[in-house]
């Protein structure tokens, strides 16, 4: 049986020291221009010291038009490189493997921040979104590739492409995407932009650079059947080092009434050399072990890492470890290197987390 403490080898790049990865948690701590702040750097560096095999940034916008919230990290221009380079150096010093999550909000961007209508595969007036031209779709692929190259230049070990949660790449997978230019309609055509992004990144980066992808299993216009088929496609593609399935709750059942647990609809897929990760409400050593027992190769941790900067080290040291309950005081969160902007974000969106 695989252990959480076992190193995780991937097709490209360095092995992770264990099977626990930091989730790409939105924290709104970046500067207004998307450059890294010291608070955001400290948050990530603490998780590197805290024993995570992989430390990943929050979603970083690959183009200014894709920014959905203030305080978001950017990787859209060389303006962002100095801070990213310092972060990569500081993470490497902790002994962790590092990654940047690449993101575009699409119809979920904020026109008040971007200064333009939102981009989307289809016209969506309710979201102030206009259908992208074919040229704009091609530019989107180029933006993702350029951002990955920028991450490699900064010294990160890899990137994770954000294809989940109804953001732009996930919008292309949405059944409402009925474009007729080869990027919509059939599932194969809706998957095309995701495949082109992965192919472009793999071609433009070196042989030691790791590439991951986050997907939604169902919801946001994606049925479980189609979510499973997209996972099957990318697992077998040879383009990925790992696939990160964002389940919201690793113990949940499919929303659409399919049998069994949601996790079981993905752990049985053939994966070749691609590693499979799962995420969602992992708050104890037992939770994380259970995910491996179900067939996952790695476990991505979010809320547990907010409650304890060293969640990973505690899990690896104590089979009975359980994260402390919420709410936590602002002082307790500050002790875990959660900065003031992040605390305010949590208080606004998760009032049960902050006392």
C-alpha cells in the first residue's frame, strides 16, 4: 500500500518528497498590479517549511482580461517576473517542489478590473460576456503558453492549468459551448482548447518542467459522463504529469445520482504514467490515507493548510492527526502566516472560519 510519506516520482522534473500538495487557494494578497506581496510570499513559504511535497500558488491570471478579483496574482507580463523569481527561490530553499496555477476567469472575470467585456465561448449578456473570435481563442492558448514559459524562467518546477470551477477553460468544456469553429459543439471540439494549451506548454518548456491540470468532475455545465471522458483523455495523452480532480468533498456522491462515490468514477481510469490527485475537505491524516486507499496518487489540501501551515508535517508524523476546528481567531490565523487581506477574504466568504 502506498504511504503518504512515499516520494512521488513524475514523468518530468523532480520527485515530490511526499504525496501531499498545497491547494491553489485564492487569497487576494497580491499587489494591485498582480505582483507578489510579502504576505503572499510568506503564506506560501510557510507551507514549504510545513512539509508539503508540492507548494502551488493561487490562481494567477495569464492575461489582464482574465482577472476576476482584486488582489489576484498575475503571470501575464514580465512585470510579474521579479516577485515570482524571488518566490521560486524561497520555496526551493524550503525543500519543496513549486508550481504556479495558470488561470483565466472568462465570463467570471470582473469588467470593473479588466476594463473590457468578459471573454466567453458564447455570448452571455447576463455576465457582460461576448463570444471570443477564433483569433482570440488562439491568443488565449498563446497566453497560457507564454505564462508557463514565464514560470519556468522564474525558476518554478512546473505549472498547473486551471480547467475547473467554471472559469474560461472549463467554459469551453461546458455543454452550452456550441461554437462552430472547431472549439465547440461536440465534446471532442469542446476539449480542443484544453488539449492545445497542454500541447503548447509541453512544446515550449523543457524536459524537466512539470505540467498539471485541474478539472471539475461534474457541474458548471459538465455532466459526470463528460467529466470522466475528459479525464480519460488527458490521463492517456502523455501531456500531463498529474491530473488534479477538484471534488469539493472527497467523500461526496455524484450530484446527478450516479452510483457510488464521486472519487470512484476517476480512480478506475487508466492513467499510464500520469498521476491522479484528488481534493476536497481533507482535514485529517485518516482522510488523506483514505484517498490513497481509493486509488489516488496524491492529495491536494486546502482548508487544512489554512488551519495549520505545517498540516503536511503533522499528518506525516501522526496517523491520528486531525486539523483543529474552526472558527479561528485572527491572531491564530496570523500565527499560521495568513495575512490580513487573506483573513478578510475568508471572513467575507467563509464566516465560520474566522472568529
